[in-house]
C-alpha cells in the first residue's frame, strides 16, 4: 500500500512540475516575442548576458573588457526603466526623481570596480552627487527622436542649480572625510569642546577620549625615575638642575617619545612639547620640586591653550638600609626618591 501511494504521489508531482515548467516556458516565450528591440528590458538582458560571459572568461583583461559592457547596459537599463518616476519626501512634500541617483550610484561602483578615475569608496561617495546630477541633466539636451538640442533659459537655470546642489553635497562628503582624517592624525582634538561649532557634532557627548598628554607624562615619570636610579644625591641634584636647560629637556623629550611610540611616531606628537621645571622645595632643604608639563601647540578650542602637568618631589633618601651596627656606623650614601602626584589639567 505504501509503495502504491508513493508511486502515485511521485507521478502527480512530476506531472504537475512538468506542467508548471511548460507554462512558465510559454510565458517567457510570449514575453520575449513581445519585446521591442530598443527597450530597457533588452538592455538589462544584455547586461545579464554580459555578466554571464564575465563569469565564464578566465583572462583578467577580457573579464574587465566585457564587464565594461555589462556595467554600461545595466546603467542604461536601470536609468531607462526608472526614468520619470518620483517619490514624495514626507513632511516637505518635495517630489524627487530617484532614477538619476540610482544610475549615478551604479556608475560610481562601475568606475570603482574597474579602478578608473575612482579608486576608493571615499572617492565614489564624493563623486556620487556630481555623477547623479549628470544623469539628471542629460535629458535636457535630447529632443524627441534622439536629436541634440540646447536647453532654454529655464532649463539652463535648473541645470546650474542642480549642479550647484550636487557640488554642495560632494563638498560636505569630502569635508566629513577630511575631519575624520584630521581627528585620526590628531586624536587630542577629540577632547575639545564642540558645542560652539557650526558643523562638527559629537554624536556621543558622554564619551570623551583621554588626552594623549596623560600617557606622555606617565612615561616622563618613568624616564625620570630610571635616570635617578642608582645616582647619589649629589649626582641626582646636578641632573635635576640641568633639566632647566633646553638641551637636557630636548634629550628627555626624545627618550619619552622613543619609549612611548618607538619608531611609529604619530604626526600629532610633533605638536606636543614636554617641559620640566625644577626648584628647591620651600619646606624641606633636602628635597627638590619637579614639575613635568605637556604643552599642546596645535589648534585648540581653548583660547589660553592646553597643558597638563604632573607635580613631583625628589627627596633625599638612603641608597641602602643598614643591616648591621657596622653598616650604621659607616658613612651612609644618600640617593634620590621620586614621588609624583596624579596628572591634572593646568588652569590658565
């Protein structure tokens, strides 16, 4: 019984499937026979055929050559199929022809994939409004029967406004990428206040990155601590007093940058200046006050500039703890002990 049921099901399924295939084949034949040779459907079919040829070909140069026709037929077919169609933008009620924008996007992708004129996605996005404006404006130069004509004064005015608007969009896209490049090269700028900016908006105001001055001062403290290690108090005092000299400060800055970044020096670091200031402590004659300061010399939203300082104290201390009475009677060698406070922004 199960065998007979399975046979009947298979028979009717195959019969229905073959009938379905015949119906679809007849519909396709009817559709193809009614196609006009000069239509957007033919253009899209030629594009599909070209893409099929691209998949078959093995030679890279032949693939690129055939892909030019595939992209061309696709752009023509899409622009032709959507020509004159509009969408209404809510609230403002503005009717927008979206065919040029879609055709322009496809054209930019085609140029990008063939590495011709446009070489990256950034260039494709910046070029998109201009290319779309060209697709929106070419119809004003074509009369019925595909004859060349010059647009009238109203048409020329519309073309000027169209390309000005497209140029404005391209400029805004390019400006966005330029801001991102600047912020990537100079991360400190992200810590600035953008409330008064007319064109830069912080999407997440609660998230502010840490200023690069803080890791610079952390490394500066470490470098100073390494320099003081093993020195006697007299040697440490001499070295600390020399920190007020420009040459010593430059050498200290070089050590800090090398230890923090190695050979990969960011461009922003050229605008940071590490300075040191030493003075005799007012409360203790056997200690020296040391101020490590990171100064930003680039653009800033603060009119008085930006600086972060770290206050440190170098105190005289024994190089080693006496273990026996004989060690205690011997002359004790004194060294330098560094103690630093947390870094903080310096108020002007």
